[in-house]
C-alpha cells in the first residue's frame, strides 16, 4: 500500500475520531492559548525591559517588565496542567478503540476459518502496536499543539517588536522544515516494512515454538533456524536504513534550528543601522532560542519518529481483515482420545468425561477434543503434559468452573455444573489451584473453611491438630501462634500458603480432591508427604503433576499429548508414550542438576 493510499484510509478514521471529541479539542486549544500568551510575554518583556527600562536608566520599569515575563512563565505552567488533563481524555479513547478493533479483527478471522492457526500478528497489534499508537498520538498532539501556539506567540511578538525580523528568521526556518518533511515518506516506507517483518517474525517464532518438541526430536533445528534467520536479518537491515534517514533528519533539524539564529546575528549590523534597538534584537533572540526553535526541534523529532510509526500502525488497524479459507496455517495441538472404559447411562465413577470437547472461544481450536475419561472411586490419578496442553482446563471442567462445548462431565454420577443459585462449597469436590487461598483470620478458620458438613458441623480441635501433625505443619502453626493465632497472607511465603491450603483440603469432607499444581512452591520432601497423606484420606485424588516423583506415586498417570491421550502406570508409560518418555528424561535431568 502506498503512502497516498494509507493516508486516504487513515484520514477519514482520524476525522471521525476528532469530530466525536470536539469538546475535548476545544478545551485543549483554550488551555494552549495561555501558552501563546506566555511565549509573547517572554520575548516582549525582555525587549521592553532593556529599551524602556535598563538602557533608558529606569531600573524599576525594567524590573516590572521582567516580572511580567516571569508571570507569563507561571501562566504557562498553569496552562500545561490543563493541557495534560485534556490530553488524557483524547488519547485513552484512541487506545481503547484500537484494542477493541484488534480483538474484533482477530475474532472475525477466527470465525471465518476455525481451522486456521491463530493470528499471532494480532498479538503484536493488541499489545505492542496499540501502545505504540497511543504513545505516538499523545506525543504528536502534545508537540504539535505546543509548536502551533508557541509559534503564534513568537511570531506575534516579533511582529509587534519589528516586522522586518520575520523576513530574516522565517526563510531559513522554512528551508529546514521543508528538508525535514522530505524525509518523512521514505521513513514511513521503511517503518512499514519493519512492522511487516515484525509481524512475520512473530508468526514464524510462534510456529517454531508450537512444534519445538518435534523439531528437536527430528533433528530439524537447522531448517527451523533457516526460516527465522532471514527475517531477523531483514529487521537488522531495515533498522540500519532507519538510522540513515534519522541522520538526514538530524541535518534538517540543524538547518531549521540553528540557521535562523545565525541569520539574525549576521544581520544585526544591518538591523541596527536601520533603527532596530538592542532590546528588540534581544527579544527576537529570546523568541528564537527559548521558544520557537525548541518547539520546532521537538515537533520535527516527534514527526520523524512518532508520526511515521503512528501512520503505519493505524494503517494496520484500518485495513480489512485478511482473507480466510485459503488452507494456510495449522491447527493448534489438542488432546483427544479415550482413557478408561466407556460408561453406560448410569455412572458409578468418582468423575467421568464422556466425549468432552472444550475450546476457549467459538473459533478457537479445541483444547480437549472428544475426550473420554473415567476416574475410579479411591483412585490417585496424576495428570501430566506440556504447559498449555489442557491440564488446568481438565481440572476446571471437573470442578464445574467451565462447561464443555460438547459432551458430558459427571462428578459422583451427576452433572459437574451446579444448579444456579446453589450456595456454599460443593460437597462433592474440592479444588486447590496453584495460587493458594489464604485469608486474614485465625489459623483454625483457614484450616476449617472447607470442612463444614452439610449440617454445618466443623471438625474439633483434636481432628485439626491431627491434620496439622500428619502434614508436618506443627512448626508453622506454632510460629503463627497456634490455632487461635492470626494469619496475615502477605507475611506468608507462597510455599507456606500452599501448605496451609493443603491441610484445609485434607479436612474437607469432599470425596473428590483436585490439586492443580497446588504443591508447586513446596520442596520435594514436603510435597511427597502432603500427597501421600492426601492419597490416604477417604476419597479420590486428582493431581496435576509438575515433578516426576508426583507422577510415580500415583495409581495411574494421564498423559495429555496434544494429539492423543494415553493413560497407564508410571512403569508402563515410557514404552507407550514418547511424550511421557521425554518428560521423564527432562524431570530426571532437572533433578540431577
């Protein structure tokens, strides 16, 4: 897309955005007018202080004009406070709108072709590029507004002092500005190509990460590297070209920012010969050095960096969604298969999944696909698999926190989802997530909040102390002040919080206990003790394992592999599941290290 096409696409969107916020724009302009007054008083006050005050022998008059210039500075500071308040009302809605558009584009793309791989370029738009657009837009508005109203004040001031000053100052200023503007189009082109490469690299790296295990297993590292290296080299080359244009832009800034001062100094004898006073020349230099040229430098820097970035980024948000259905991309790995016998109409299992499919969104690839699983009463089941494969999704389905897209999830022969309006903990199961729930209250309250029976009965102190002793919590409970001691969650380590939560789960009467990496912050010895104690309690235990020892202790291990589900004992699975064999090797190497 050419720059002209980009502008034709972006400009109408920008006009609609600003028309919808006329009030904010008007208030921003009103505050900025005060900056014009500050600029005008800065140079004019210096000129009058010299000509009418100090050089004329009237010190009090000179001081009064300097005080007026100082009051203008205070006025400018007050105006800047209002400017930033209005700027936030203009910038944040832009970012919010871009985020909504990025999400809508990604969802439209997914709905149009569910089999297509997720658009990882959308991640770049949703995160990096929305922030780039917000920051660039804020910088442009702030600097453009500052330059316009500073220029109004400075030009008005020089015209009030001596109009001939404008004939000397403006030509070199305009020459440098024109040279700078000539660099904008090529810089925008390079910036656009850099962002294209960034999105392509994001897609390529995402694809490599998805298949990393297969790449290593097949010895295809060189081929994967060959697909990524050209994009990295292209980004490096484009960054070098951006640096080249930045150098030319700096030269243009030098012309615009320094040549007017040189021209004014060179013309000083000529001006003095024609009756221009020393105070007028000092005022003109004040306008140039302290107001106009710094504002111009800032504006040019913003246009050269933020301006080109903003134009290219907005082009991506205004562009139509890419076509779908072309057969490109790959589906995400998904777990499907059969683990345990298919049950009939009536289930006697502790928990069961019948043909369960689940996906996070209507167009997303399934995380679990037609999964059958039977968890027998009293069984200790460990669930293993790579990060993001669906282990936490499985426990959330068993806990009734998620509903399957297809199939049935049963707990104790009934639907895992509770009826709407059912209050209190579910007596059928207890879920312990990775982030342990510990609250401000007594130790006893933290240990028994899951232990109430349907009739409201709580375990006695003897039963609570027995749980504390079995799980090895004696030292921690004693340090906290006994069962009546106060618990402050922020003073506990993550491991201590998990240890207390495990004791609460042990005291729970629920026959099904789900641990979703609930021991990940414990050392191996404490984790082993806790899992053995929990496995010995009446009922069924399902553990999302993160150590090989945890899987080895289980009666059965369920492996979620992304293409199939395999279950068996720890001794059987290395021969039946390549993934489990890899995980065992990885865990063993980590333990040796």
